[in-house]
């Protein structure tokens, strides 16, 4: 008996939607870490997932490619792309639009509802890992962990007594304000963590999200107020031609002298020379950085010296915030299992109403 035939169109310039499944060898340009056989073993093959179906898969990198195939598509799987409503309306066979990530603002929801096409947006475990990494950097800064480590190593509590620790200016998160530059999928769990710590949270984005402000207990502010009011300023916007070096000396001059600058987004968002100058002159309190203008960070980059001298309160990590237990495998399974739910007539996970 022949298998039911389905056509799947993916649109993802980064390649994340297929990163956690193994494609046929002839088409396997999405590679899991070859040094992690366990991760490879955990990743099912695309053929195994859809063993009961005859699948035609189109992997699109451009809108033009999507336009060429959407009329035949039963399923459209996208990640972060902006899908025009007129293109979606050409997908008259579509049974589901599956978005990788909760920030589905690129999906034309009015058109999808008009056509009766369900939309689902599954969260990225990968982004939760970055949000947790940000909070590790925040607590490292608030609680002065490098000082504690050195204090214990040098047996300072024996020589000086515990009173020496009281001079470290350790602060409580509940007394501070978190500023989020961008309210995408990494910023949102950060806002939720801030709620748990009792922090006030403010944000700026190119658009306002009134529906999320009450949910996360956050306040929309101007660009200038974000920089001047934040005790922690976390960068969570994408890199585009218009955001290249969008953060520079002007922004650092607006920050509190005690404030922490966090960047786990993209290094090219920041004028790194201006950041180094702000740190060296102690115009800002410190920095937690997982990304840099040039990667890997050159050996002679002054950021290494700032990191090694704990008085500057700079912590750098090697673009590793995304790491977790097989995050891309889990993310891929989330979206493809949702496609299977739809094929089997089962309720969707993370359906957008």
C-alpha cells in the first residue's frame, strides 16, 4: 500500500529547523557536533520520523524559493523569517504553519486565520540556555563571585576575618532594575527570572508588546531611559545592517557608573573600542560578554586584560551561552513532532490562538 504523500517547505537562513535531525547522507549538510556521538545517537533521522509518509522536502533559503514551492506545500516550517501575507495566501493546501521559536511576529496571523490555517510556535531550548547564561553573569556580578574565589584561595577570611567581605558592595537583585534591549525569545525568559528575583524590568524594542507587559510585569521605555535607568542592560536584538555598531560611546555615557553591560547577542552590535574605553575609564560598572566584534577574540585584545583583572568586573565567555544538553535535537523534535500531531489529527503543542 502506498504511503500518504506530503510536501514540507522549510524557510530558515540559519538552518536550525533541521539541525537536530539526521537527513539522508546525500543531503546532510546540517551536522551535529561530530565530537559528540551521544548527540548524534539522540538525533532521529528525518526518514524515521516520517516513516509512514512519502515526504517531499524543500529547504528554502530565500523568499523567492518559498514562493516557488508554497503552492504545493502541506506544511510550512519557518524560523525568524518575515512571511508576507500575499505569499502565505498562495499556500492553499497548507495544513499548518509551524514556527521555531515563540517570537512568531514574522507570521501574518490575520492571513492565517482568514485561511483557517493553524499556527504553532514551539519554544527554543537553545534560547533558554542563553537566558540562563545571562543570569549566571548577572549573579556573578551582583554577588562578586571572582572576589569570593580569590578571597578563599588566599585564605583571606583567616587573615582578615569575615568583615573584609562586607566591603565588596554586594547587592540584592530585588533592589535593582533589569533593562532589556529587545523583547525577543531570550529576553522573555529573562524577564520571567527577574520576576522571581523581585527585580523591576524595563524594555525597549522597535515595537511595543502591551500583551506581554502584564504577563511579565515589564514596562516599555524610551531608548534613552533604558540606558540611563538600568542597573543591568542586556542586549537581545539581532544583527542587521541597520543595527551594526548601534551601541557606542553615546549609550555607555548614559549608563550608571555601577551598571553591568551584558551582550550574548552579537558582537557586531557594539562599538567594541567604545566599550573597552568605558570599562577602562570605569564609566560603567562592568560587563558580561559572550560575543565579540571579532571571533575568536584575538589574543592581544584588551578585553582579556580586563577579564583577568577582577577590579574591572568583566567576565568573558567563548560564545558558549547557547550550550546545553542536545538543545538543537530537542528543538527539532519539538517542531517535527508537532507536524506529526497534525498529520495524526492530534492536538497541537503551543498553538497560537
